């Protein structure tokens, strides 16, 4: 894949997308006490074509049936990624309230512009054992995250990543983007934002290097091989003890994809998740990836294809390949950006430098 990172190397390199966080984090939080949870909102002002692909055995979601390409609604106004397990789905109510107050959603009454129905799918991670069990995102969390959404946003132990654990180490929010340099999709931007909270490992126990650095190589991320002593210390960490986990996220492009194309992008993006997390898509995870297409990029010249094929097939193929790479990089970004919370060590604590 011939591509360069976008200007911010983030999801908001796709024009028209904004990201906001809101969380509660007690500096003295422990496993079982204090606040350590939050949510992250991806807003798409004006709407974006969307789809979803759910691979894990224990998902927690809202409005995902609506995103089936066979169904009527073709756009969403926002996506909510949240902690709090099923309780955290309440955060989507706050996002809907913010959107309604700002006139965003499906206009249902030509005579009254205030009558809108915002479309806000959501997915959750299981982070309840980190911090107090009964402190989880509410509608107010979602409202504040939607209000905070912008082009620049923090990564790591923020938003929905505050209580995330990636196997034996601290998980978090990560992001990455690419701008394709050649081929049918030249000039197209593809990006991902991931909340990494898997039961599986995110680093190779033999080397200490993130599994997700395998495609690009450690040098791409500025990583040096850890010492044998560091690898041994990391390998001695207790395994994650929760039976529910989950990695969730959003992949996006400025290409003009239809719902079926978005669904294919979401499905292929899971390849990046499987490269960066081992095992992935387990019965203990609810791995869910949403896909968004804003259609803001200029249309590339199409290549003549047999009439049985869609005219954007080659563009879709390149976008799907890039989506998987962005997910892989975003997971590496999530664990490298995270800081320790509730005594859960971060990657850079184990492998400094």
C-alpha cells in the first residue's frame, strides 16, 4: 500500500468528522473504587453513510440493526463508543439530546425544523471492575462528549479508554490515518479510531513488541527491542481476570461509498484488529467496528470493469486494505499513548524508551 499518514494521523483527517471525549477519573482510583470510566463520541455533521460489523461473542450495542444495508436509513449523525458495559449505552441519550438541540438528525416535519430524529448507534466496552462498579457513563457524559467534539482530541487513557485494559496492560483510545498516493483511490483518506480493551494480548511475549507493529515494522513506530529483563517482567504480569472485554471503534473514509461498501470496509477492518490482538473476536469480547463514509473526496477516474462489477470496486478494494492497516496502527497508538490507571501498568511503564 503506497500511502502517507494524514496531517493529524487521526480519524479527523477524514473531512467532516469530529471527535470528543468525556470521562470521570479519580487519580486515586483502584480496581473497585473511585471513578475510572468515560465515553468517546464521533460526530458527523450533516450525516455520513454508515455500516457495522460485529465479530465478538459478547457485544453490547445500540442501533446496529438499523445499519444493515437492507434497511431504510442510510446515514448516521454520530457514533458513541463508551465504557460502562450495557449501562453505558445511556450515553447515547445525551448525544441525541445535544444533536436535537442543534437541529441535527432526520427531519421529520417540513413545517418544523426542530422535529428531528438523530441517528446515534453505540457500542460499549466492559470496564466495570476498573474503578467503582456503580460509576459508569450517563446521558450527561454523552452530552458533554458531543459538545466537546472537534478536530483535535486526546489519545490514550481518555474518554472511553479510561477504564480500558488491553490484556495484562493498560488499554485506551488510539487513532491513525492514511492518504492513498496512487491507484484507483489516489487522494482518498482512510482512518480509524479504536478503543482497545481486549482479553487478548497486544504484545508478543517473546519480544515485547506490539503485535500491531508487525505489518509496518518496529522502526515505523520508533520502537526498540526491549531487554530480556523487561520482557520477562511483562510476561510475569497476571492475565486479565474479567470474562467480558471488547475492542470497539470507527473506521472512516472520504470516499463516496454506499452502505454495502461501508459494510465491506467494516468487515475488512477487523483484519487489522486480528493482527494487533491475539486472540481476537473471542467469546469473551464484543468486538465491534463501525464504518463511515463522508463522500467528500473528489471522484477518481473509474476503470472500465465488466458490467457485473460495481464501478467503484477498485476504490473499495484499496480503501478496505487501508482500513485494516489503520486499525492495526490505531491499536498500537492506543497502548503506547495510555498511562497507568488503577494500578494497571502502561506499555511505556514496562518498556520505557
